[in-house]
C-alpha cells in the first residue's frame, strides 16, 4: 500500500501514461482531406442559395406581374397579402372536375383584404400602371382609393371589367387574411345582383363552398405547409437563438457545476424535473391541438379577422386544420413517450444510489481537472456558427428554384398563367448534400469534444489523481493533441454516424411517400417497422463503439479502426464488470440532457404565446417545427455539455479495463471510489443472481411437489379402479 501511495519517479514514465504523451503521428489524414473538400462543396451550395434564393417566396406568393409580395426594396414592398380578384377563376379552381388551378388565376398584392359594401358595388383593380387612365398613379394612391378606380375608366374598360376580363374586378365576397393570403368566406354580398344585372351574367352556384375551398386547398397543399414551416424558422429566429442556444447553454453549464458539488441532490432533482417538464410540454401540446382549453392553432392574421370570421357560421375553411391534426397526433405520441419516461424513472429510482457513486467518480476527475467544465464552450460556439450558417443557407437554398410561368391554357377571362418556383434535380441533390453536411459536421464537433475530454480525464486516471504529475493544462493539451494528430480519425467516426442518420432519414422519407401503400398493406408496414428498428439498433451500436474508440484514440494515439477494435475487445472482456455501472450512469445523464431539452421546449411554448408570434406579420403557422428545432438544438448542446461527465465516466471505466489488462487483472491506478462502485455493482449482481436462483429453485421444488401429488393421486385412482373391477372367475 505504501508503495502505491509514495510518489514514484517512474510514474510519469509508465507505459500507460506514455500513451497520452504529445509524441504522436498524424492519423487518417485522407479522411480529413475528404472532410475539408466536402466543406468546400458546402460553401458552394450555400453561396448558390444566397445568390439565387429569397425565403420570402415561401411566405408570400407571386402576383400576376411576377412580383414577390412585401419584398423589401421590391415593387410591392408593404403589400403582404395575396388576393385573387377574379371571382369566376377562383370558382373554377374550386369546382370538382375543372382542370383550372388557382396558381393560374390572376392575383394581386394588397395591404389589406377587401370587403364588399352593402350600399354599392365596389371593385379591386389591377395595379394603376396596367389599367388606370393616369398611369402616373402611385401604388400608395391606389391603396388610398381602396384599389378601386373603376369610375375613372372608359366605357370599354368598364364593360370588360363587368365581364371579369379586367382591369377591375367586383368585390362580391368577404375575405380574411389567412397565412398572408385573402381567404374568401361567407355568402355573396347583396350587391352581387347589381353586378349580375349589369354584366348580363348569371351568378355561379357556390352552394358547395367551392370558392372558399379553392384558396383553402392551395393553402393546405403539402408543399405549402412545408413552405410555411420552413418560413416559421425564419420568423422565429429570435426564439431559436434565445431558447435553443442561449438558454440551453446556461442550463447545461449550471447543471454541470451543480453536479460537481451536489452529485446526490442533482441526481434526484434531475429525475424529478425531467418528469415535471415532460408533463408541462404535454399539457401545452394538448392546448395547441385544441384537445383541452380554447387555444388551438388558427390561420388568421389579426384579432379583428378572427372576430370577423367567428361572427360568420357559414362555409369558410380554416387552413390551419391540418396543423391541428398534426398537433393531435404529436400530442398522442408525446403522451406515450411521457408515460414511458415515467415508467423508466420508476425503474431507475432503486438504482439512484449506484448512479450517484458512479457520478462521484466522474466528478472527482472533474475536480482534479476543473477546466474540463469549459471544454464544451468552444464546441458550443462551433455548433452555433454551423447551425446559423446552415439554417440561413437552407432557407435561401429552399427558395432558390427557378421562377417560371406555368404551362397552361388561358382562361375564358383572358388572364395569363401564373408563376411557380420549380426545383431541378441539381437543386434537390444540393439540398440533400447540404443536409448531410450538417449531420457530418455536428457529429465531427461532438467527436472533437469527446476526444478532448477523454484526453484530459485520462491524465487524471493514469497519474492516480496526483496534481504534480498532471500536465500543466490537461484540457488545452488534450485539445492540441486532438487537433494536431487526430482530426482524420474524428472525420471517419463522425462520417459513419452521420451516414446512419442520413440513411434513417431517407428511409423515413420513403416510408412517408409510401404512406397509402403502407396503410393498405400489413406486410409493407411490417417491413418498414423492421427496417427502422434495425437501423436504430445499428446506429446505437455504432455510436457506442465510436465513443469508446475516441477514448482509445486519446489514450493510445492509434488510428480510428485500430482504436475501435481495441475498444470493442476491452468492453467485451470486461462487460460483466463495468456494464451495469456504465449503463446506470449514462441513464442519469440521459435524463439530464432530456431535462434541459424539455425545459427549453416548455419555455419556447410560453415564448411563442407572445403577441409577436400569434398575430401580425411575424405570426407562425404552427409551433411544431419551431419547438422541434429548439428541442433538437437544446438536446445537442446539452449532450455536448453532459459529455463532460459522460466521457469522464466512460474514460475512467475504459482506462480501468486497460489497467487490468496490462497488469494481469489488477487495476493499479484505479481510484477508490471507482473500485467501491464496481464492488457494489458486483455485490448487487450477485444478490440478484442469488434471488434468481432461489426463485428458480423454488419453482423447481413447487413443480416437483406438484408432480409427486399428481403421481399419488394417479396411483390412488388406479387402485380404486382395480378394487371395483369384476372378478373374471366369478363370471
């Protein structure tokens, strides 16, 4: 004992400590070059998007002049609402069996949605340069006259206007601002008879609500919904910044500091708070789905519009109904996950004491290397920079398609075809390339964090925690070694993880495309279920192997494949000794990550309740994508921070395995806390094994007793049958 405690000169020269010395060579450089080349492609894709795209196309439409509504510096700046003035075109688009589509109907950009008058027939006319007798009339003057210059037209222009051929169109239906479009609702105004009489045109029957359905169908198309969801991220960028980045950063750092000083209390607090936040998020999801309370999503912009719509009990349609349906489904899924979380924590409670012991080992390492607490700061800033760039580039790239005029036949009213944004195959591949780049880069940053922490904590283990034997700056030393020698190894590991994530995404997309086939075919549903489960399991295994491979890279300095192979061998050889401790420790840390993510999601729900995002120009169509993005970002940031304790546990355990392997089964450098935790886990496993054997023995004894009783009963029955049988001689 005295020999181990005495400071030995050869300790710093030991074989194990030598593995984390700076004398190394660069590893896996080819993959590092591939990663850098990939990012050159990312910059090209991003530059293409920034050069050609405009995310506002996702929110506002293009008018009949190919103008983008409310484009800053554009012709229609300050005119955000798209309005379809030609009543008959809208009716044709909403009629079943009619090939005409609303995208080809004439549309204007307006500041407010027009309303019919009860006293006289009012009109909405084309832009003044296209029909006003005085083509010097400005757009503001056109707005001030309520878009109506019908009385200033000549007799011929008035006649064509009555025939719905422009330049003016009668306002026959009320409309409401819905997702930056003027949605028709209600019944035809009384003045419509005046238009019918003057134009000698019979009013078309709209008893089935075809006019309302036409615009509603346009607003509820899958691509229109996706466009709005993508645009929601742009409108709610401040929420992403505050809740997704800043709040998760602060919460994760505070969690780490408190875990450093109050391991036991924080373990119990984490179990409690994660369930509280889970139920709070579930409650808000039910509210937004309209299942409880009266706070469901709506599509209307402006409280006056909502009141106006609710005062009418007719056939107008709410384009947010699909969002509500999605929120209902998400609420049901959240309910199942919340219940599973509750059951998981119930199972964890008896094992909390062991988890606390494991976390104390990790926190002891953190105490000897306190600067390791700041290790995730640099990766956090990198994640922020990458996420901001990627999100901005994705928004622009998503809207970078070519604006082309649709190929259609002119309608009977003489209007030209509409415009649309079309994606060619090259742009679709760019989007996939850009998405895979995000996955690979985030995994690369996480791998750098893992390896740096492992290098710093390994210093603590192999010096037995002797401060005078540690490097002057273990964290900076580990970061330098990782940057100088092992970025190629990190590129390989992160690529493999990102590839599995990408494959799972593609499978999910294919599954979505085959939704109808899957709903009608049990075999297809079963195949997709099996494929998804297999991919999830494979990715989980890969993540586990990669994380331990990074530890061996930090200790041994070998390349990725060699490190992964040795990590697997060490784990398999010592699985019974360290598996329980590792799993329990990781479970508490997972609950810690989840508590940060759910807490940020809960705050996001509250933030989105503010008037800025409920009403007006920054209204979001649905909180779904915003809260999902916040949850993903906050979970990723929390993972980077929790990696400090998580990697401390894993590094100490794997170092313990290396220690026992190199010292004939005896761990010469292991801390006392680790040995006691492993001993407790061993005793618990032995007790559990004894209980299982006792239970099995009891079952065997009960089965044997039942067999003896059955045999006795059978013998008694046979004897009775023999005694009652007639004697053959008497016969």
